[in-house]
């Protein structure tokens, strides 16, 4: 069979956990784009105007039409045959409520401000979320609060070494940004996500994988709908520092200040 652009992805890696289940159907299909639309239809996916979500070729995007505005107006998502758009489609299937809320925000900003050299702060923040976010889910407990404090303070040794056992027990990370996942196909140490912190009841960690994803999808979409999104909402996360996400996570690994940078003093 002719090699496909996604054949070399190592789906066993932790950073693909969020989209791994949805990817399996596409990987097995003779026509991945047709399978995308079948999956979207079976799940009843729609955009924020309740228009059915469908994936089209890039050539079907009318010339001069903004990408996000087109999705908002039609429910049709232009999708090129490359890793960037492939992961974007997988995120639509996995976290549809978050994606539709981001699209609504971006489309509203385009309608209000037009397309210029600068996106503006709200649209910029939405684009960063869409492209490079990681969802840090932490139990709403004293233990969870201590981990969040360490990460926001860039106390990397504390967060990733001293508190390592919390990951999987009362904290976890879901990669969301499709550009982030594209970079992680060929991982390198400096890859850094913009982290959106989500605090949850401890009972969340008793749910299975699909239950967790559905819960987070609904919760984060609601958060995005209820607040003005800004870049100040994010905290940096060198993702390969997460316990178990990379080999040789020894003292020298975390001592690399080009990656694990100290927090800037204001």
C-alpha cells in the first residue's frame, strides 16, 4: 500500500492519548477523509450555529474567505492532507464542544474586527488555545493546589520530581492543540505547551478515558463561554518534562535552563 502521511506516527506515546481512540478508525479506513465525515455524522457533530460538521478539501474554501468564518457560516472544515489538519480534525472528533466554542469566539472576532495584520488579543488567545494548548486536569484538593502552584512558579523540580506521583493519581495532561501534537510526531526537548488549568472533583479520576474526555470537553467549553479569554490565562508547560513522557528524566535533564526556565520576575 502507498505510504500515507500519518503512517509513521507512534500512537503509543502519552501525548497522543486524547485523540488515539478516534485515530484508530481513520487509520484503518481506505479513505480517511470519508471516515472523518462518517464519524462526525455518527456523533451528530455541529458547529455553534447547529450546522452539521463536515470536513472538506482546502480547494473547496472560497477564495478570500477566512477559514474560521467559513466553518462558522457553513459547518464545513477545510482539511488538507497533512499532519496539521489531520490532528485538527481528530481534536474536532474528540473535544467537539471546546472546538465549536473556540470557533464561535474566533468568528465573532473576525466579524467585529475583520482580518488584519494583527488578530487582536481575544482572537490571538483563542488561536493559541486551538493550536498549542494542553489541558492540565488537577483534583480540587490541597494536593492539587500545591502542584498548580509549583507549575505556575516554574518550580520544575518540585512539580515533576518531588510531586511526580500525583500524575495519574490526582493530575493528568491531555494534549489539545493540533500544532502541539504535530510537533510531537518528531519530539524534541524544548516543546512547550500553553497550559489551561482545570480543577475537578477527585471523583473525576474514577472515570474511564471516554468519560474523562467528555467531562473535560463540556467543562472547558463552558469556561470559554463564560469568560473573556486572554493570553494571561496560560502557563507554560515543557511537555516532555511530564513524568514518564520522556526517557532519562534525571537531574541533568531538568537542570537545562534553556527549556526549564525560571519564572520572570515582574
